[in-house]
C-alpha cells in the first residue's frame, strides 16, 4: 500500500478527532429524552469541541435529522482519493462501528467517473488494496445499473459509484435512479403489506411511493435504487464537492439520508465545513508537484513558432529522462499537452488552429512519428484505455481543446503548449493543473525534470500572469503563485511586475471608495450574486420557447447519391462529363446525442438538453421529413445553440428582475459586501510607453501613483476618454478599471460579468476636497451601437441607476455619506459631450 505523506497523516489525525467528538456527542444526544433530542445539533457540538476554524454550517438529511458534513480541502495532485478511502475506514470503524454497509461515491464528470471506477475495481491499485485490507477483502463496487442485495450490504462494503447529473433530481421522473425497478424488492416490505409500507414512510418520510394516504390501499414504497440508498443511510463521498452546491443537487444528496458526508474539493465554496485545509506548500515540501512552473511567451504571430519551441524543449527533457533512467532505472517519458482552438472534423477548414493542423505540423515539420501523437476530444479519444505510464506506450504529444480540463491524471505531462486565440484567457487557466503532478510523487534531483513548462504566444504579460495565478488557485495551489517564472521569447524580460499605491494627495480615500454589488439574500444566506447558483438553477427549462424554429429554413438534400467521371471524349478538345451514375441515397439518421452535446455548455443538465433537442426535432418534423432534418444537423446544432443562449438570457433576466421585485436581490453598499477600490494595483516593472496628453505631460489625476501604461487603452476610444477625464476641472480622481478579480465588475443576468472601463469621482460642490458622485463608465465604439451586448449593458446600467437611488451610504460609517453612484455607457460618437456634461 502507498505510504502516507506527512500532511496526510496530520489530516487523518484531525479527522480522527472530529469522528471521536461526533461519536461522543451522538451518544450523549441519544441518551436524552426523545422530545428534546431533535433540538440538539450534535455535528455542530462536535465541531465546536474540536475547535473548528470557521463557523459550522448545519445540514439536515431528507428525513430531517442532523447531518455530519465536513470537507477535505486538497489541492490537485494531493492524493484526495487516497485520503477519501482512508477516511471511509475511519468512519466505519470509529464512528459507525462496522466494517460493512453502503458507501455512495458521487463524482461530477464522466472522465472522473471512469477513472475512479477503474481504480476502485482494480485489486492491484493502492486504493482498492487499502479497502481490501480494511474490510478483509469484502469490497463490492457497483454502478447504478447493477443490482445488490441486503445480504451484500450486511456482509460487504458496497460502494455505489454515481455521477452527479444522475443524482440531481431536477427532472426526477425521467431518471431511473428514482423509478420503481426490479431487483431491489428484497430491501422492502412485501408488496401487499400496506401497514408495513406505512411504517416505513413514517420512519423515512422522504421515500418515493405510489398511491395516496387517503386511498383504500394507502401508500406503497417504490422499489427504486434511490429508496434503497435512503433506508441504508450511506456514507457519502462527494468528489469535486464545489460542483454540487446548487440547491437541487444539495437537496438530492442530503435526501439520500446519509450517515455522514465527506466532501473533497480543491476550492470549496462558501457554506462548506472545511475540516482539513491542505496547502500547495504542503505538496511542494513532499515533492509531489513539479515546481517551478516556467511560462514562455512567443511574440511571433505564427503559432508554428510556439509549437517548435515546445517540441524542442520536450525533446531536451526526454534526453535528460533517458540519462536519468540509465542512472537510476526509473522510467519517465515527458509528454506535451497541446491545446488547440478546434478538434471537430467539420471545422478543419474553418480558419481556426485545428488538431489536424498541429498533428500534420508535428509529423511533416518536426518528424514526429504518427503513433507518438494522440488526439483527445469529444469525438476522438486516442488515449482511451491506454496506460500512458507504460514503457511500451509511444505517446509523447496529446492534442486537445478542453477534454483534459479535469479528472485527467498523468504525471508524465511536463509541457503545456497553448495554441489558442490570444484573447482567450481561460485556456491557460483551465489546463495549468494538468502538468503539475510529479512522476512517482518524488523529485528526481534533475532540475529540468522536477519542474513544468508552459509555451504560449502573443499574450500580454499581465494577462498571462493572472491566468497562471487563476489556474493555480483553481487547483487549490494559490499559495504557490510566486513559483511561476515568466519569460518572453522575442523581447527582453522586464522582470516581475510591481505594485503601486494610491497617490499621496488621494491617500485619505484609501479604503473608503466603495461601489455597490448585487447581493442575494435567501434561506439565511447573504452573499454576492452567483450566476449559476442563483439564476441558472432557477430556470424552468420547459418555458424555453422554440417558436423561432418555425421560420428556420432547412436545405432540401438530394434524394440520390451520384458519381461523375470527367475526361476527354473521342472528338472533344476540353474535359467533359463522360459518365454519370446515380445511387439510392444512404439512410440518414438524426443524431440526438450530437445535438445534445452541442448544448452542454448552455444547459447544465444533459437530460434537460436532450429534452430540448427532442422538442426541437418534433417541431421541425411538422414541416420536414427525417432525411431533411438529418442532412441539416450541423446547421441545426448552430441554430439551436444561438436559440438556447438567447432563451437562457431571456429566462435569467426574468428571474433576475423577479428576485429584485421579491426583495431577495438587492444592489447594496454595506461593509463586507460592497466593492472597495483596492489600495494597491499591479503594473509592469517598466512602463514602455505611458499615457500622455498632446503636450507630452503624463496624466495627473489617476488615483494610483505611477505612469499609466498606454497599452492599457484602446487608442481609438479609451485613451481619448481617459485624457478627457484627466482634464476635467471638477474631476477629483479617476482610474482604469481592468478585467480581474481585484477590479470592479457587475454581475447581471448574463453569464459574463460587465467590467466597466473607468471609475471616476466628481468633486463635491460643498466639500471640494471630497467627492459626491462616482461615475462607472463603459465605452463602446460606433460600430457596436445598437448591438445586443451594448443594449444589454445599457439595460443593466439603467437598472443599477434605478436601484442606486435607494442606496444609503450610512452603513459604511463614512464621514461624508451623501454620495451617489451613476452608471453610464458612453458611445464613441458622443463621448466628449457626455464627459463634459457629467463634469459640468
């Protein structure tokens, strides 16, 4: 079995202490009279007993009983699954006093599901070996389609693996998990024993049942897997727990009446009871991750140059790996992950950097054998079932778009090559964690083999650094962001960025400049509005309108396949059609799965996405036959994506406005909730070109004390607006609001936040050294006037202005509370007039 790392041993000690306190308090509460027993939350008492570092968030099972629930915060590469199996053993022995029973293991994605299932079923894998030793070899791993019996649960540790969408009961009648099914009858009273069924419903009131309490025969419990889980009170392991915090997912998971929930997450959300907090530094000290992380930026506009750099570096790493193996016998084969813009077969000639383009360049330009290259996408999976760590595996390059973002575990990955549009910041953020795991969780002593590498092109240094930082934070490694080394291939490095503070004459405003945020208040929760949790989860997808499809025109395909032979005739001097053959057209079928997958990024539940697709096809069938619809599937997928996105925005807008009407969503200024302008910002080490007035003078009224970089502004509009602001007599200060978590944004009813371009403060008429109005300004070019994005931002800003009239600054305890905030979209054809009027 795998030896425990020091931080894992410390974590298990804390878990043991909490389980002991849980057991003690549970036993104390059990001894109380029944009428007062329910008033004591024993998991909360146990949390207090072990000195939890944060307030405990109480949970209840679906049957209304106190539910122990704690989180293991473990960064990527920290061995969270091994900690989970260790925790299962401790729960079984020290808290539940049993070796058998039921464990429900819930994972968020198909990739993690397959990986976890393979590890738990492999008797040679350390996870399964540990569980076998702990239970005396009595482990049974099943899926939701498998059957098990009461005898299995009584004599074995039965682990049921379930994927999160299957656990989410948003459309429960379509999910087999909650439907009456054969094979589980032995868990329930006989079919005709209605009194027994009624007793069970009294004991577990959240069981699904047939019938009616008032009817002659009463109610009868369904023999479903969902009901089996509820009566057996499973131990729940919730992998990637941060993805299960929608209200529906939480209700369903707690509705399984678990004995205890153990959440695994690198980035737990608010409301999670973090019992164990493992940091990136712990992993680094145990030699489990490859740091430093070296990031090279190619300024060349040719992606082929970036690819060439990464190929050369991977080959150099392999030379060192061969030398290391010759010296130690330890095998390492460095792999490069290459992210491209497209992988679909129908998009090869669409003008994007495609997987096939990169594969061809690797073979033709760099002489890489074809069997060294794999493509991993939703359509093509060249690494399925392959052991990438095996010596006989030839793969050295894996090309993907986003299929490796999570649940992918190969410590031989050393190099990440990002060949995506430079404006896409998510590419680097989402894949950086895939190259951090150290082979065999042990440093080699060879510096090049103990570190990891990223190659990308045409990125701005500030955006690149932020993407890396965000990527490390998403993997739970935010405390290691200092271990990133940035370099620019085509120009000398200016060194690390530096921070600057507020100008001396504005220093009295430090920590006192606030902007309002949308805050939602419900069920005792008060926090910033979250798009997925607060808006998307409330969508009633059955209200999505498909009437736009009634005017959608599909091309009529040829009803025959044909073949033409061209050549010279006996007397012709030009090429002519010499022969033509026609064949009966091959059968065309509608691929519902293809259409469903195209909606996955817009609709969180695949069952709902499939229902939308079925509704759309049924609607089109009233005008077109099957062959026509099938022949237009790619076009239909594109139109469905646009339709669903527009409808999602319509529905979330209605939800947004209704929440405001109900008083649940407010635009507020209060301590701890309002946005506070930062005291310091990050700027380049050397500003190559500062923003200058026509006289050559630098801007003087910017809030922050440093030359403002000119490349922060679009020269056609943003730079002139900034210079105009800087010249206003009634302006007190302004600053450039960039995109990033330290800057101000507005979360509206669409997914993407609005990041205004400028924040500007106007002098008070009565207190000239203070301000009475803050303007939040978003600039838009003439070509964008009237487009959907501009219209959306204008509507959101208008709503902010309307709600802002009701805002009071008194909650902030400021000396000068009579202030206001105004939001304004400034168009290119009127910016000068608008600025002059605002500061008149």
